[in-house]
């Protein structure tokens, strides 16, 4: 006897779900109703907890720079923060998800990846034979994690010909070194901050003071913020205060609906962090005018983002430093985290940042005083086409009713990017300089910074206007 599907009329009508509380959003009521139906009528038992967890994760992920952590993920996040301070098993790469895939943007010197032959700008197509195409950053981090002594198989494409290469660096403890300082040419100092963790201010001061004591008086300083993705906002303000002195505006954050503005100054406690235990790390330096008077050049590039570009912008706007390099990434947004219930957490964007001069950074970035590419023979168009905030579909949290200020430049950038792909342009001269070369004779931007400090001409480039955002509309940051 043939089996036929029952008609809709033969299925018992579902009972109307109970009404939700009146203060709930309608969509929450709809979700609750759907869950009640699934619990009672789905063919098999449904893991409602997993379903709601996925709905929460996926929904919040639609907001730029927002993420929900369930209790397990939050514990892992805290463990990762601790390991990041103390050293964590890894291969020593920094990667970035771009529209065309997962790019390695830096390889840490002496780490397993560098020793295995991995290079900046390699396009990762698989980890441990699992494709990474289209997966989100959380999944990528899970794939990359592992114990020390265990290899991580990387399959990459390299160069314009997309040569497929496979590496198997063995994970080892990779310790962070966010602050370094070393002498150049006797009385000049090269310093670098690779990120802005909470201890950045104290670590940086210690590194610089040690280098100062190691030789004659320092007459010029270079602060390298290239390939610095940011970190703690207060740490960035602390570095600004270190060089700019007290009673200056470091940044203004504009919160929801422009209703609340907070002016961050270079005064304690605006840069206070838990790691400081209530003690101002800059207080002992107030009598040392060297910090506020030494000639200062800051190096930036398209991977200087968030707290890094906020620091560069503040030092430039306050007249304390000149910037040299390429336009910064353009992430002028601030995130915060709120602990919820049962060990869960929500990270989200709560404010946009204004420079001391009142200009926004989101999408625009910060344009250096001297536009200098990474190499003497750099492919300038290729360097300018590094993926930045301006290349997103639309700048996060822009006024949706106003014209998109980046539509034209975004279209021009993508058109040229597509043409270069069709022409199979070699990307070797448009990649970032390997971090190992920073601070060496092979560092072209550093050499131009030294020329600037010595009063010699700086070899700059002209950027095609169609590849750069127009000047932003600025306002008084202190209003």
C-alpha cells in the first residue's frame, strides 16, 4: 500500500504559544514561540540550548566588531589573554581576513613559522588540510590553536602565480615583545610598539630608559607603530601623555546618538589601567623634559589600527611628532565588554573616536606628513590598495540616510584591484616589510625617518587621489 503524506488538515493544530512579557522585543516573542513549537512538535528532540546559542552568536556577529561569548568561550578568552601575557603555544603569525581570503600580514622573527619558510602576504587556503575559505575569525583561531610540540600544517598560495606551498611549523611558546628600543647612529633611538596591551606604557618606558642609559644623550627618537593592530585605549593615551605632557586632549569619544562625549586628556587617571595598581607610571618622569622635547618621528602603515592610529593622530595633532609612512587602517571605533549572566560576555562597539583636531578616523585613517612606501622600489598602487576600513561595504555605524562618503573611492580601489588580479601583477613589491627587517638598514621607511631627524630631504611619493578618501568633515572635539 503506498504511503502518502498527510494533508495539512490532518495534522493536529498547534496550540497558540503563550504570550511573551510586554516589555520584550517582538522578535524575542517570535523566537520563544518558535522554540515552544520545536520542543513539542519537531520529529526528533532538539538541542534548544545549542540552537539559541547559535542564534545569539550569529545575530550579534552581524554587528561590526561585536561578539558574544558563552561561558566556555569566555573562559577560553580569559585563558588566551593570560597566555598572551605569559607566552602561548603558536607558530608566530599575524593574519587578517580580506575579501579574497586569509592573508598572513606578519611573521614574528625567530618564531616557528618564519623558520619553516612562511612569508608575509602568503594566502592561507587550509590549516591541517581543512579549508579556511569563508570561515570566521573564531573558527580560524580554534584551528590555529594547539599544544607546544604539535605541528600546524599550512597550505598557502604565494605570489601572482598562486604557487601552492605546504609548511608544517611546530608550535612553540611564543612570548610577546610589544616594546623594544635600540640605539641607531649613536645618538638616535629606534623604538617599537607592536601592540597596546595593558602593560604597554610601563614596558615602553623601561625599554627606552635602558637604551638611554646605554650611551650618549639621545637627540632624536623614532616610534614605530607599523603592523600594530591596537589594544587598550588607555595604553594609547598613556603613550600620548608620555610625549605630549599634561593637560592636553588626547581623544574624544562620541557615544550613542552624540548624546555623550568624553574628553580623554593626558592627565592621570585618564590612562589608568588595572595593571598599574593605582600608581601613575608617568609621575616619576615629570621632571624629565627630554620626553616632551626630543624630536620625534612616528612610523605608520596600513596595518596601524585602532589604538595605534589614535596615538599617531594625537601626537601629530598636538604638534608633538611628525608621521612618516602610509595611511593608517582607519578603525576609529572603540569597543567595550560587558559581563552578562552565568559567565557569558558581550563585546560591542560603544563609541566613535575623534582626533584632538576634531576629525573622525573611521574609514579615513590618518595620513602621514611624509608619504613613504615600505621599499625604495615599492609598487605604490599595490601598497595603497592594502585592505583598509574604507574597503568595507560601508563604514560601520555611518548614517544610513546620508550619502556614503567612501562609495566612489571604494569603487575605484576595487576596480584597480580587479584589474591587477587579471593582469597577474606580482605582489612582491606591494607587501609589508617583514618585521625582522624593521629597524635595520633594509628598512626604507626608517632610513627616511632618520633623514627627517637629520634635516635632510625625505623621499616621498604622491598618492593617486582616486585611491584615497576625501578629507573628512571635522568638528570641534572639545565642544
